[in-house]
């Protein structure tokens, strides 16, 4: 199976990319770029300050860099599951521009805009302007700003963890440098790819694993193409030492402020968690990967694969009739596929993404090895690397693939790959064999447009119910109105009470989750632990947490209601296996002074309880 002929490139919807480093931009593309900029601006304004959750996850992303910018040290003073790159980068932003939510989200907006611009240029070079436009539009509309559940944070402006977004940005830069090295054979590109890979190592394990496997595949292709291992060995000899530089640099720095073994454990901490069966075998992670119902999820995935495969049929059928009738039948078939998508929604198609990614990899391998060295291989190589990267990322949600929650960064690379395949590569291949690639492209574009519109509407349905400000000034977050979520006004009242009643220097700890309250009130958590969800309590150990509390007891304890049923745990402190010992220590040493809403430990309705240390001499509140 050979690749699509170069001569067919002009039929690929808007003209093919120039394989050289120079990309000529015409009026059509200028208009496309204006549309992308407009879409970016409209969705940014529509979701302004509504991106994060007021209590879940993102408080950690604000609190930790605030403390690092004030002189605390990661892993020693502040516990952290992932690599040190993102916390220290955000701490640098706070150190330079001041500590505020605004500083962080503006920096993320700038990085996202730069990433979209890079993505357009990257895809424009290997496919067509239309393909690059569709890919960037989908990234902006579906992955960049959305909210698809009651919890925010699953977007590129206020991610639940910055390691996810920073890791994705860096990984695409690695793929780009490897692809460019294949063109010009400049060693500095390989060295830069190695350094960038080392930086990815300092983010999240699944992202590093994905980019490392993609780079390994690149070197295997190099060995197969050159026919010898000596040259590939020289390439690896340049790439691998550079990849060690960032981790060693961070380890060296951390070793100056803590024991070197502790620094190493901190940097490698997230890798140890991947082998912790109490975490990877929990109900939450099994549901996340889909291994809680293997047979049922495989059936859904297979159904999605058959639905996607049916889209190929109209373009491949040989119909003994006039050209005009054949075209009409093919377009009607494509319309039928679109109708099926409308009826069944996105569930089946999205769940089939791992299958489609595997199919794309096999097709790209046939294109690559079935063509002679030249322009076609140069265009196929980046897609092959992207397919390895994207398929590996999907391992975390393999049998439960979705666009909401973790899918905003795990599925995005696969979505780009499949768009390139269906809008550019497959139609080109069909045209090269006398078949009507335009009907297949039309069907693909309609399906993409329908799914994009569906997710934009879903996201908007959440954002239009957010109009309640929590926090003040540059730290304001626009949360759900009280008619949707009573947590918004109760959280605002708790922030006000803590800000007004705590003396300067007094501290508090929020259990089990809500370090956002510390950040919003600018009050310290004296413990090195900031999160006490089931996975964290299991990883740190209750005895270690209680010992840490005893060494630096807070002046106040704040209890926040949190539903932990998805983790297979009851309410914090009321479930003997989850926080029971911690809660006994709290009740022994602290007593209630204020309650907002319902008792937070019942796990039924939202509430916040504030407890003060016993025998603490103060005036009446």
C-alpha cells in the first residue's frame, strides 16, 4: 500500500503544505487565522474567570507556587505527587509578577495561544491549510476552555494540575524537533529534543512515557532506514545525555536544601505511585481506565469502531453507474453516517478512539514503508510519531475514553491525529485511486462539526450558570450561582469569616480538600500536606499525617464536605478506613466555633465547619 501521490496534494482541501521550511500564507489562510483568533477570543471572554473549581484541585495549583515563591522547598516543606517543573515555573511567575490568580491564568492563556499558533504551523507543513485550521479550531472549541462536568479545572487555562498542560506543550515540541531533525540532520535539534524530553520527565509519568516511546520509535525508524546501528547509536548518544540534564539539574538543586535521597524520592515520587496497588487498584482508578467493566466497555468500543468504519464504505464502494450517480450515492452514504452520529451521540465514537488510533498507526506504517524516501515520508513521519505518542497517552483511559475530565489532555493528541487522517490523508489516498475522496472528507467535516458543536453547547450550559464571584480582586473566581450549587455562597462566607477572625500569623488546615481557602485568605497551612483525599491519605499514611500535625499544630481545622463515593470510601473521618484516626486526633484537640451549611462529615449536603484549638486563649468571636 503506497502513500498518496504528491500530485494529488492540491485536492486535499485548500492546498497542500509546502514541504520546505517556508510556508506561503495566502488570503484564504489569513481569513482562517482571523477566524481562529476570533473563536479563541469569544470562548475566552465567554468563560472569563469561570474555569476553575472553587475548592477542588486548583487551590493546590495556586497555594504551592505561592509557598515556593515565599521560600519554601518542594517535597521538603510541601508534599507533591508529581515532578517539580510546573510548581517552580509557576513560583517564578509569582516571584516576578506578584501572587495572584490573574497572573497564573494570563500566563496560561499566553502559552495556549502560542501552542495553537505552533500547532497550525506544524500541521500546515505536513498536511494542508484546511486540516491545520480544523485541528486548531477543535483544540480551541473542545479542549482549551471547556467545562463538561460540575467540576472545573479540566481545561488548559486552569488545569487540575499544570504538569498535564506543560507536559503536553513540551511533548509536541519534542515531536517537532525530531521531525525537523529527520529533514536537516542538525544535531542541535536532537540535543534540544533530548532536553525537552528531560523536562517532560519532570511533569507527569504518563506523558513522559508517551513521548519517550515516540522518541524510541523514531530511533528504530532511523536504524531501519539507514540500515545500520552505528549512526543511530550516535543519535542516541546525543539525545540521551541531554535528556538527563533537566532531572539532574533539579536533583542537584534540591540536594542543596534536603538530603539527596529525599530529593531523588521527590522527583521520582509519581513513578512509585504508579506501582502502588492501593492506588492503581482502587475503584476510582479502575473506573478511570475502564477496567471496572472490561466486557461492557469493550462492547461499547467495538460499536464505536464499527460506526467509524462505516464512514469508509461510501467512499470505497464501486458502483456500476454514471459518475454523477456514484457521487450522489456516496454523498448520501456520508449523510447517513452523519445521521447515525446525531442519533447515537458521541459516546460510541469517542470510546472507539483507542481503536481508531491503532488503525491510524497501521495505516501510517504502510504509507511510510510503502513509499520511497522523499516528500511523502517527510510528511508521514511526524504523524507516525504523533500516533505512538497519542496511543500511549490513552492507556490511562484505555477502556473508558472520554473528552471530559482527564480527556482534555489525554484525548487531544488523538483527536488531532484522526482529523489529519480523515480530512487530509485518507481523502488524498482515495483521490489517488480514482475514488471520490471529497465525499469522505465532507462526511468527516460534518461529523467533526457536529461533535464540536455538541461539546461547545454542553460547555456553555455550565458556564451560563456561573455568575457568583468568590474571592476578591485579582483572585476572583466566578462560580455557580447558589441555585445550582450552594457551595458557592457558603465558601464565600467561610472565606470572609476566616479573613476577618483569624489573627495575623494564625494558621489552619482544610480537611479533606480545600487548600484554596488558605490561598484566598493568605493563611498558611503549617503541615507539609495539603490534600487528604483517599489516594493521598493512602500514599502518605495516616500515622505520618498525624505526626506532622502534632509537630506543627494549626490554630484551626476547617472541615469541608466532600463526596468520596467514587473512591469507594465513605465520608472523611466517619469511614474507619479513611481518615478515622486523623479525625479522632482533630476531635481530641479542636472544638467547633462556626458552621456554614450542614455538618460536612455526614457526606449528604454541603457544609463547612471551622474548629479552633482547645485551651487557646482568645476573646469571644
